[in-house]
């Protein structure tokens, strides 16, 4: 049996900080509070509900993950957030309209007490939103230092032993990485010069890493997956990861595509369209912001299907993604997929998927799991990119970008669980036995 990893205990309070206090963050917070008061089950959360097999099947050892690894207790979580629009989590939850009043009523007092800090916000990166609660400063470095001061003040005022940060704010406009993102020195000089190529999310990532706070990116922004941020995280000994929560349509793709490949069924085209009416839909109505989302969505199928190995099956796939802002839909997104496949002797077939999902209901448990697992990683002495948490992201970061990311959700889950087994001194499970 392999030796176990030395992991510091999860003592004291864990502060979970979210840049963005909109539908996702407020739903996450309300849900955790409801679970703590025994009014809800943490459905969708691996850390709270999933079991993990240890050893062979005949041993019958299948503890809950939360009983197997030393995760922080939900009772020890304290919430904090920055937002340019909402004043507190209750206002945010009511504005988002994800949860009904009967669910908010029991936790309304606690939600109202989660006061949003003024945000680092730049409308040139999110053109469809206007910020009213926004920090000002002499430079972007000044803004980063204000965020670091917020982090330290939150830590002290809430008596937190540890902190994690999970980006839950809107998708930023698509921008390619540039020379300002190449090194730590060039990025810091860019902050001092208020370089327009540095986004708000990158300022948050920098502030988190410099404060020793693990950072997970839940949007398609290039916030921590830049050479400067990876180098900074390694230097400061901080776990980072992302990007873009794997919910809705992409979740279905990472479930269905491995199934088609496992049976060696061919794919001719995959057309995806969505309608949604929440703040995310409004932001994505701008072509620049949609481009960020499109990039994170389009890479999934190619990586799973490996057209280079199977050109006759997957070498000529038309993959189209559309998102349409439709206010009446609210947070209840509807995703349509038309999948053109072919089988024996090339005969065509079709699969139609109509997923009427609730975006924030799917994302909220991911925020919880990422907060708990990134905290675990920090206590286990991990630093830099946490590739074992690719399970949670549409466009996961990798330790070696030249090798590409793994998108098959089933392989991702095996990697996640085997990492936990390894850290706790258990053998990996390969499912090779009968």
C-alpha cells in the first residue's frame, strides 16, 4: 500500500470568497445555509454525497468522500463576496430569481448579513453591465492591493484560519494573452501601468495568489491560466485551476461523446443552441463575451473523440455553438442539441437532446466542491495547476499545456478519486479485477 500524504487538519473556519455575487454565488450560499439547517440535501455535490470505493469490491469499503478525506465542515464555512451591483446575498438571490421565497425565507437573515464588497470592475470587459459599487484607484496595482486588503480584513474580522476564492462573476470579453502576461515581472509592470490588456479577473487572481489564497476560475475568462499566473502560483505555493464551470450543455457533451466513442460510432455534426435570460445571458449577448464562452465550449468534442487517431469517424465534424439571450427564460436555461451520427456501413442516425436545466442549480454544488477541494489541496502542500479537478471545468487547465486537457468526464472522475486515494495511502482503483 502506498504511503499517505501529510495533510494539515481542517481546523477552524474556512472563508469562501466569490468575486461576483449573482445567481451562482447567491444560490451556492443559500444552499449551504439550507443544508446546515437540515432543510435541504446537498444534491450535486461529490464532496457531500458521493462514495468512494477503497480496495477490491469484495472488501466492501465504500465510505463517503467527506468521511474519507479531511475536508472542511460546512458548519465552518464563512462567506464573502465582491459585486458591482448587488448589496448583499439576499438582494442578489431575489434579483436572480433562482430560488423561491419559501426557500429563501429560512436563511434570509444570514444571506442579508453577507455584504458585498466593492468590486474591481471595468465595463470594457463586460459591456452589457453597469457597475455601481466599484473600486477606484491610481492604477490596477492599486486595485490589486485594495483586494488584498479586503482579503486580509475579511480573514481577521471573520476569524478565518484559511481562505479560498472561486470566481463566480460574469464572462469577460475574449482577449488573447499578450506579452504582459508572459512573466511575473511583465504582469506586475502592467498592473502599475494600468495596461488595458489586464482584465478584472486577472487582478483578482493576482490578489488571491499573493495573499496565499487558492483560486478557482468558474468562468471562461483567461484569469489564472496565463504563464505569469502559473509561475506566480508555483512561486507562492498556491493551488490554482479552472476554467468555466461544467454545467448544462457541456456537461451533456462530456457524458454523451465518450459513449459514442466507446462504441466506435461516427459523428458528422453537433449543433448546439441555448436560450437563457439571466445576467449571464445578457452578458453573453455581446459577441466579444460570447467568444470567450464559445472557445471553452468548442474544445470539448475534439479532445474526447481524438480525430487524429480516428479520422474516418471524427475527422470531419461540424461543431456549432449558439447562445441566445431570451429574458423570459430567466435562470432556467434551455439547451438544444442535434447530433448527427453514423453507424455500420455509414448509415446516418440522429440524437436530439432538449435539456431544460437550471444553470445556477447545477453550478452551486460545483462551487462548494471546488472550495473544499482547493482548501484540501492547499493543506496537502499542493501548488500550481490542480489538474485532478478537471472534472469540474469546461476548459480545464493542465500542468503541461502541450499535452492538452482531458475532457472525458469518466476519465476525469477516475483521476479525481485516484488522487484522493493516493493522498490517503490507498491503492488506485483500475477496475481491472472481476
